[in-house]
C-alpha cells in the first residue's frame, strides 16, 4: 500500500506537522471539545470527552496522526486513514485562532495533491450541522457522495486539481 506523505507541503509553509504521540491525547481531546462541542451538542445533545479520549486511543497506530503546528505553536490535529481505495481525512481540527487564515485550505489542498499522486481520491465526512466545514470542502472541490444519519460524506476525485 502506497503511503501518502504530506510532511513537506509544496508552498510557503503556513503549517508544519509533527507526529502525534500518545501523550498528546489531552491536547487532542481539549481541541475536539473547543472545536466540536457545539456541533456535538446540536447533533447528539451532549459532548462526551471520555468518548473522544477512548476513540483517540483506539485509533492510535491505525491512523496517521499529526499535530498541526503554526508559528511554533500547537494549533491543530490531523488524522488520515490510508485505505486501499482512498485516502480518508478522519480529522482536521484547528484552534479557533488558526481558523480563517488559509491553514485548513493549505492542509486539505496538500492532502488532495498527495492522494492524487498516489492515484487515490480524498474522502471525508462532516456533521450535517457543520455548515462551515462543508462550505470549505465544497469550495476546495469536494462533492457530496451521500448523507447517512448525521453525516455528509464527501469526495475529491483522484486526479482532480486542488484549488
């Protein structure tokens, strides 16, 4: 299975990535709380940090986890599932101070390019209530493939140009 390497973006670096460690779980759960609490409460009526802590632990070693670093500060979390038929963007969370600065677009465009170089599409899902994330991904060329429960599944075709 070909691995996608997104550690070296081809443009001026708005971000760098460092390998996520198990010790980063508190940062990732706190970031998930900061970024996803409102969406979680609108979808399921609550936010459960214990669920996210357990999900992080269960996925460790199965996904490629990275901490997004901007201006020398931990600013986000990225998790990629390298599937045989697609690269799957499991998580892209950015601290509010890092949002709307082009970092999420840069990371996603880098993922699109490296997935396309491997001959794979880039896929993801967003909560139906997360209109901001959906707008971002649509602007970057993702198309909805299906809606299932509280999630909208999206895909950026292999070989399609990044935006």
